[in-house]
C-alpha cells in the first residue's frame, strides 16, 4: 500500500509522472528491504524517475500541511470532530463502486484522497462515517438519512445525486451549521473545491488581481462560484458554458492569463489554445471503465503552470473539507462551554420530564371543551406565579374536536433550556396529575 501511494502520487492526468528525490530514495530503500530471492537484475526504480516538472502544480504536499493543522485543532476538541458522508447510488470514483478499493489504491495517496475520506479523517483524528443509500432510494429516504445525522459536526451529501432525487430539497435540509461542503443554500461556507483551487494558486504565488481569467463550466458547485471568487479577487472573468460558441471559447481561452476548466469533459481544451505562460487549472474529470481517470486538459500545451488530476486540486479539496469539519467542531465545543457558563443544559445533561419535548421544553394538552382548557390554564398561571417561572402558552380551538393547550419552557434571558426550566416543567406535570 505504501508503494502504491508513492506511485499514485506521481499520476498526472492518468499518465505516470515523476517523483521527488526524497520519495524516490524512500521507495528504493523500501524495495531493497523487500527484495525477493532470487532478485531480478536491476531490482530498483529507474534513475530517470526524479523531480516533477517545475510547471506542475501539485496539491498533495500542501494538503498534508493543511491536514497537519487540522489534526492540531481536532486534538483540542472533545468529543472528536465528526463528519457523515451520505451517498446515493454508485459514484464511479467513490466508495460505493465495486472496485472502489482498487481504484483508490491506483489513483490516490490514501492519506489525502477525496475518494477515501475515512483514511484522510483518521489521519487528523476526525471520525468519518459513511452512509450509503441504494440507487432506488427516494427523496424521503435521503431526507430521513440526513435528519438522523443532526448530532454530527458536519454532513456532506455526495454529488451527483440520481436524477429522481429532489436535490434542492435535500441540500436545503442540511442545517447551515453542519454545512462543510459549501453546497447548502444560503450558507456562508464556500464550496470546498473552489477554496482548493484558490489555495493551490496561492501556493504557487498566482495573484488573480488584474488577470484575465476564463472559467469553463457554470455549475453551482464549482464553475459559477469559482468565477465569482476570482472576480472578488480583482480578476476580469469570462464564464463560458455549453451555449458559448466554439469560436468564442477558443478566443476566450487563447487570451486568458488563467484557465480553469470545470466541465468534466476530457479534452475540452485543446493545448494549442493555451497562451504561452498561462496558468491552467484542470479541475473537471471523469472516470471511465476503459481508460480510468480522464481530465479536462490532459495536455497543458505552453502553460507556465498547470494542475491536473489526480493529485492537483483533489487533495486540497479533502483537506479543506476536513478543515471545515474541525472548525465546526471547535465552534460547537466553544458554544457548549459558553452555554454551560450560562447554565444551559447540554444534550447529554438534558433529561426532559415525561411527555415533554426538548429545546424548548414543549408539551401539548388536550381538552374536550373550552371551559376545561381555561380552568387548566388558570391553574398553570397560579403555579407559575408560585414558582416564579412562567411558560409560553398557545391555545388552539378545534371546534367539535376540543381544545389544545401547548406550554413551552425556556430561559430566554440566556437563550436555552436550564435546570430551572426542567423543574418548572415537572411542576406542571405534577399539577396535571393532581387534576386528573
């Protein structure tokens, strides 16, 4: 596995690339210590198997630096940060495919692979849970699965979803407080692949201010948000898409200082279009049974800097995802500590009295007629005066079906449920039992 990791890290757009000197020596030492007997002649790596080209933007080492910082942050959070990844159906490169293990081993270093989130999470002490739903799962099934993970620090719903799933409803169901992927509507979290692209450009000192940037693809999860981020950084951005004429695409790419291809269509950019010295981010890719990983721009032409797949943006995307999880977990731990200082009960401390729902403490009572309901309300008011803690009331008349009275307890001065609320709710239970 370690040797496979080393080789996988040399992949450049599905072609065997190069390896840096330290890793070359490590691999040779490893081969030497596991030498078969009898050993074939020249049982070692080729001496030409050396440094990566200076124009190649590699994401793995920077991703490991980010993951190291994530590990430091995660170590200070109790309980450990947690992420749930929900996948519907089979993703060709992902965990649900029959050959997932072999493909991960072939194309991705295990400790910073977008397609092996469990291993990447383990590297930095983040608990990653995989929830794999069948292709025939319904939108309701997905919503139930997401609801069941509300106790986790982060939830990622794997894209793409099968066409029969209501994607908008499902992504909207993820609370903003648990959005670590940047795909939840109205979330302040930026899509992780966009952050990964910007981090890779920053690593290689590519300043977008004043640059001409062409983005191919306008998806809501990558192309469009990357174009917006580049514009915010001072770039002049051209967004081309499926309705852009071929002539316009060629003209735009040919004049661009930076080209970001986010299409997922191999060879969508011809190397002859790329301006000498341009920066090329080949982000889009697909996986085919016949040819494996294929990237948008397999040949960067005269580019001064370029990233490809695997090994470019992907490792930084998983690092960014896990960094977001650690940040959410740290915020959660800080909030719990703040709540505790205010007397707000944590989830493991809150034991709601019988028949009361929590946060806020809520109980519904039903009466056959209005006078009975009002008699109960008056007794609750008297009890609230006695204990000096008053609930919120809601009274709903259902005509011939009777009257509903709903009580809610929460200490609004601190914004949460305290032990005083629990005691008051129990007092109402005692009152109710005495009236029956």
